[in-house]
């Protein structure tokens, strides 16, 4: 059997059904029509012809989208060739990378995942969300060739984890779930793209990672009372805010070290990916308590 036939067969047998929604043609239609317009008319045309940005669906989100467009407008010529290649230009091939992640996480359930390829404001904001009960991964087409494999792997991990652990995929999730999900995604990227500095996997600076490491015990102890909380304010506090120690992104740092600790103790990525939602808070609490005793 020719190699090409083997590859096609692998896609058919994969439990993941990846649907690709390429929004780049819509953006290019807008971009061509907007040449020579002032900022206000350009914004109105963007809303009429394209109208997609990685922002909340709120009035504040619309303000953010407008700012992203205005700030990126003069920079689009530098990435226009990449935009024109659209989803077909993504490297690595999304289906191959999705299958690789599904294998690492031991995903055996059939699941439709929609990959939305869009043109952002050059801010590099990829995300995974539950839309009408289905999983959507959104990736900006203008990501650099260096970052695209890392971001794609991270987001595909979130998408498949939603299936293996039956997660809701909503913004309001427990802090324990945030820690486990982000840590699983970081370490899956490490498994697929090895031999990179740790700050690459944590999407951070070496200074931030080192500072959090110095205060690791303080961060671990401080987050314990909040593990089961899932309200928006608490989620924001530990993902974008200053946590309990004055350091931002504490949940992401703990994702890296807590899931790393689980792997070091002999658990596999697949075993971690299959921890049910109802057990996540208890498992993360137990792991943190073990780390504090060491």
C-alpha cells in the first residue's frame, strides 16, 4: 500500500473529526475593499464583511476589536502573503498534529473539533472554547512559523482534554481544573516539541518563571483554599491577576509544576487527561499537599 494511502487511512480511523473553517478569504475581501478608507469607514466595513476577533462578545470586546484593527492595519502588508496562504499554509499540518496529540492523551472517543483559522490583530491570541456544545479551536493565521507548532499543540490539547475528561469548556471553571488543564497542555507541548527552554512551554519570560520558582511554596499554599472556586472573579485573579502573592498567572505556573510533579511520580499524560471533572479538585489538592511536604 502506498504511503499516501496509509496516511489517509490513519485520518479515517482517528477518533477526532477535524473540521477546518478558514476565515482568511473573508478577511481578504474586507482588506481589499478597505484600501484608502479612513479609520471609521474601515471599521464599519470590517463589521459588515469580517466581524471576527478574539475578544469577549461585549461592548468592551467591540472596543478591543476596533483597537486591534487600528493598531494592526499598517502592519498587515508584512504578513499579507501568509494570510493569502490561509489554512493551507499552516505548519505543521493540523490533522497530523491533532492525531499526534490525541495519541499522547489516549483519546479513543469520537469527537468533532472545529479549527477556525482567522486573521487577528497580530496579537497572537489563540483560544479554545465550547460553542453550542461543540469544541472550537481558533488560531490566528499570522502566527510566526516558530510559534505556530507550539500554539497549535497547546490548543489541540485543550480541545481533546475536553473530550477525555468531559469538561464543560466554559470560562467559569474551577481553579483546580485550570491548573490541571494548563499544565497538561504545557507538558504535551513539551512532549511533542522537546528540548526547548521551559519558558517556551509556559509562554512566559525566564524572569517570571524563576521568580515564581523562588516563591513556589508560598504560591502552592496560597492557592489551596481556592481550588474548588469557579466564579469569574477568582478565575481572573489566578490567570490574569496577582493571585495571593502578587504574581500574575499563578494558575499557569502551578499548572507547569503540579502536572510536572505528577509526571515525575509516574503518571502519564493520558492518565492525567482522563481524570474526571468531579475528581480534579481532589487530585490537584492531594498533589499540592504532597509537594508542600517534600
